[in-house]
């Protein structure tokens, strides 16, 4: 048994019931192409391979890289020895196949990984729509933030940006005693399904501006848009949104409309 590294946020899933349940939740079937983020010692990898999937695993830990190479012997398995956040999607996305992404994410880099996957999905929409779903196990409170609706106090940047690309579903919770070592919090498995023929993305005039604007206004979420929009435009000329509102009150459609208006008022900058 390889000892978990605290610096990498490792908690190894030991409970076979939950291993099977995660793969079931991701709907991994024979012939699927799967990208696995942080496979650990291959608990999910082996189940997916046994079901006839082709798995590309991305692992940062050298000890686990060696373990996987020594213990998984399958023509349908390949290993990328790198930090997922530093990888090039061209290494693991094939234009001939749709892909399911799955992972047990370290809590301290959960948001970074989700933002990266959303950027990959964004680029993929503009090419061939290869990513089918993204199933992850994360801290329960983060999962509920991701699935919150506007007006909720935990609704924020990561909620809005993922709303643009995916429908989201909370699948089930995993208790601390299912892991070694035990985390201090409950985990939740959730699935993102990418939106096909994404009309919201198509009508967005600048994704770059959308992402920057959403992040900026949520930096001071309790302030009115009259104050938080100043880095982009004179808020007093905005007509799409009541600028006395606060960012957490806006839904995805309103953020898109606001972005498009700001884009036009700035002369398509």
C-alpha cells in the first residue's frame, strides 16, 4: 500500500461499493474512451477497463506512475505522467471519439481543474464536440455550490461558468470512512453533461469578456453592479440590467446579455 501524500491532497478510495458506484454514475460502458484525472492506484481504472473502456490516466505522483505501469497490463490503458493542469488536451482528446472525463479531485485544486475542463470544453465546442461528460468526486459543499441557483448565497463564479457549458447533477455522497486516510469532510460525486448545440455559447459575443466580467463582479459580491462594472464601462449607460442589483441575483442568461451589451458599448474590444 502506497502512503497518501498530504501535499498532493491524496485520499485513496478503499470501498469497493463506492468504486463501482462512481463508474456506474459516469455511465462508463464498453467501447467508451475515458480520461481519468488522478487515478491513484487504479481503483476506478481497473473497473473501467473490465467494462471494456479505453482509459488514458493522467497522474502527477511518480510513485503512483510506477505502480500503475507495473500493475495494469492492458492494451486499452495508457498513462500520461504529468500534472493535469499542465497537460495539452491534444495528448488525450481524439477527434474520432467522444470522451468521458472522470476523477477524484484533490480538494485544494478542485476549482482549478474544473476551470481547466471548462476551457477544454469551450475549445472543443468550436471544433468537434468530443467531450460527453465530466464526472468528479469533490468536497460536498463545493458540489452544492456548483449546483446552486442565482439568489443563493453560495452561487458564484464557478456556478455561472459551468452553467454555460453543462447541465449538472448531484449523484451521491461518499463518507470519510470510505477513504484512506479519512478526510475531514464528506465527498460528493457529481456529473456534468456537456450541452450539445449550445445556443447560449453561440450567442455570447466574447467568452473572454464574459469570464473576466463574471469573475470581477463576484470579487465584491455584496456590492451593486453600479460599482463592480466600473472597470469595464460607465455603468450608468447599461440598459440590459438594473445596476442596483448584486451579481448573485443574475442568472446565466442575464450575464450573457450584460456581457454582450458591454462588448458592444466598448466597440467590440
